[in-house]
C-alpha cells in the first residue's frame, strides 16, 4: 500500500500574505509596511507612560487623562504602527517584543522633538541666530559697527557675518543666498524689477577733501570747474563713488593722477599733498586729520543713494529682520550734510 506523502516544502503563492504582525493583521501589500505612520507626541507620551507604569490606571493618571481617553490613545497608536505594543491580562501589562523595540525609538523621537522646539524657540526669542550682511566698505568700516554693537548688546547670542564689498558684489551675495540683505549704492535701485527688491534708505552727499594748506581749502565757493585743474585722486571705476562722480561731472574730465581701490589710500595720498579728492559724507571719518580739510561740494546732481537690498521671495529670519529694522531706523536718523 502506497501512501501519498504531502511535500515538506510547498510553493508559496503569495509570500506577502505570510508577513504578519503580532496582532494577526496580514500585510496585504509590502508597500503598506514601509509607510511611515502619522504619530502624535500625545501618543508617544502615552506609550512611554504605560511602558513605565505597566498599569493603565496609573499611566492615565500620570498623563492627566481619563482611563478611556488614555486607552484610546494606545489603541490608535497600535493601529497606526500595525502591531500590538503591549500584552494585557487581568493582572499586568507587558511590552511585546515590538513594544520593547519601539520604546527606545519613542524616547529618541520625543527628545528630538523637544530639542527641535527648544532650538526654534531660541531663534524666535532671539537667544540664538545668525545674520549675514553684505555692505559697502565705507559703511562697514564707519557707521555700521556702532549699529552691530547695539544689536549684539541686546541679543548677544546672535552671530553676525559681514561681507564688506562693492555694490555689485553685495547684490550678488544677496542673489545667491549668501547674504540675508545688503547695503548697496546707486545702481542697486535697478534690481527692484527682478528677483530682488531695493528699499531706498538715504541720499549721501559728497565733500571735497584736501590738505589744509591747499588753495581750495579757502575757496569761497566750490564748483566742478574750480576743482578740475588740480591733481585728483580717483576711486576705482567699479566703485559707487566713482560712478556717481563720473555721472555728475560728465562730460567734464578731472586731472586724475591716481586711481585706487580703498579710501584709506585716498587719505594717505591726499595727506601727502599728491592731490585732492571728492568722497561721500559717510566716508568722512577716514579724513579726520588736523592736516586735512573737508568741505561740502554743492553740486545738486552729485549724490549717492543707499539702498537696503534683499530677495523678493521669502522672509527674513527673526534675527535678520530685527537687525534689518535697526539698521533702517539708525540710518534714517543720520544727518548727511
């Protein structure tokens, strides 16, 4: 008599249906297992309370919830993760193997959430933060440091990064996202039609600088024609100072003997008697020497407009907006005669 033996190994027609959680719910789709469930911090805290107390009544009391509300939180959590996290009987509550596995993760999730919310609160309350500013060298060296000092005294936990650069470079830093905002001059106003917006802050007027013994130091009325014959210390062509001067004096030409990048160099050359120069009012701190004289140059077309430039899309951080507003307020109160 021959008996037909059942094979020890059978072909699995649908292997996904053999994957089961401990609550005996089949995983009908392997992708369902990989979906991240939506969990709340209330569910995680309830889970950890029950894991600690191993008793629904005590865990509910420690969570300041009624027992039915607490039980509902645990039930919705288990439904969300797709498996039982606790074994219950009439005498005790114990973590299942999956519950023990989840316990450490739940603690880390709550710790991470607490850290994230604390860090966000520090930034909102301006206890922490970082602001990236681009500014013309004349502002970065002269007027802006006092504003930074005032800001950092009020909010010492906020870091300020400063790039001192010419207007075109300042604008490029904002456009690329490397600066939150920039203090730039004149041509920056043209950016308002593109991806940036420019807010006019003030108009900077220009002054003659020369040695105290120079003939122009005693000239009753300064004009462009009167300064033209004298040796002139010129700023670089890409500077806002040079661009404003060229536009105001065109087509008249100056007797340029030097062309330099930095105002400190202008000061040294003028002090040595090698020429005169014309500079904005906001840069006059460079020329506060007994040997030098500065005088307003009353040319109506010779001005330099300063702008606050930032990206059109997106908001500034709380820290950046605070510094932005302080700069606007302080610059607006300056007298630039």
